[in-house]
C-alpha cells in the first residue's frame, strides 16, 4: 500500500518501477565488477605507487556509477511511496508478508547506505570504507535471498510474482 496516497495496492508494478529495479540491479553488478580496482588502488597508494590506467578508469566508473545508483534509488523510493507495491500473490502467511516487506525495505536501506558510505569514503572521510565493504557483503546476502525467493515463487509455487517484475 502506498504511504503518501490513500489508495489500494496496485495490481502490478509500474513501468518506471520495473525499469528502475532492473537498471539498479545491472548497475550493482557493475559495482561488484569494478570493486577490485578500489582495493588495488588503496593498496597501491598505501605502498606509494601510482595506479595503472585501467584501474584508474575502473575506480572512476565505480565512484560515478555509485552516485548514479544513489540518484536512481531516490527515484525508486519516491515511486514506492507514491505508488506502493502490489500485494503478495496467492495466500501469503503473515510470516512471508513480513519477510517480503522487510527484504524490500532492507534493499532500500542497504543501497542508500552503500551510496552514502561510498561517497563519504571517496570524497570526505576514507576511514568509513570498511563499513561500506561490510554493507556490500550484507547486501550480497540479501540479494541471494531475494533471488532464491523469486526462483521459489516462479518454479515451486508457479505464481506470477517474478513475471510481474519482468513486464508491466
């Protein structure tokens, strides 16, 4: 149910919600793929060496994509508050309803925290970098559970939970 409007839950996610979901998911993969350059950069600078050109490019990609994710998540949050999210399909239990709600809001919190701690480490205060790294490991756990739940819904329950996130 939307938080800012007094309407019932939508039947489906909006086109914008679906596009933002998959765009952020793809960009998180970019972040994972470029994160090694950040580690190498920090080790290289600690030893007093200069970074290689490729690592420098990957480092810049990582930092800028992180800022883009932060902006896109602001849009996702706004849409979620305005439009809400569809109710669970079938006969959900209180447990699965609470688990799904917790997982979705955990994503929002983790991705925002990732963006804020990453930007802080890059531009203002590097000692927060271990928090950024720990949050990413936690996010990988939540992503794994999310994918497992979507797969379970699709193959075990045979419901349309996954399908409604694939097309509007």
